[in-house]
C-alpha cells in the first residue's frame, strides 16, 4: 500500500432558500483501497452547536445490498463510492478537531479496522 494522503477541507454550504449558511470541516485519510473521513458542521437548529460523523468511503460495497452514493465521490478512485458511517463516532473525536495529529491517528486506526 502507498502512504495514506491526509487532507483538510473547509466549505460553506447554504440552505436551499439561501437564508442560512453552514460551515463544514472535514479531515480525510485517502488510500487506494478505502478512505475515512471525520467531519463536522454547524447545526441547522442551533448554529452555535456542531454535528458530525466518521464515514468510510469504499470503491466496493461494504455489505450485501449496499448501494453507491447517488453522486460522484472524490475520496475513491473512479468516483463511485459506497459509504457507511456513524454520527455517534463524532463523540469520540469532537474534542480533537483542533488537533490534526490526533484526528490523523484516529482515522488511521479506523482504516486498519476496515
């Protein structure tokens, strides 16, 4: 396996009516076989709160009957992505979002479990 690539992205999303914007931040460890993303964004109901999750992005199904995303994914080769994740996992990393080294280590550990 080649060395994993670690990226950090920040984006601003707007609601369909353009009234409210949400800031989204993610860290991703990319490999040719599978990628893992930790993300957080401001809540629609309480802009001062954060919601988030940890997601696996795979170029192949992760379980029987798994359907690919309905849009291209830049985290897997070829853009066809099967994703699975947990918002509960965000509880484990929320405190570490300002420490990229901790996030990187956590994501590498998640990759090893795939």
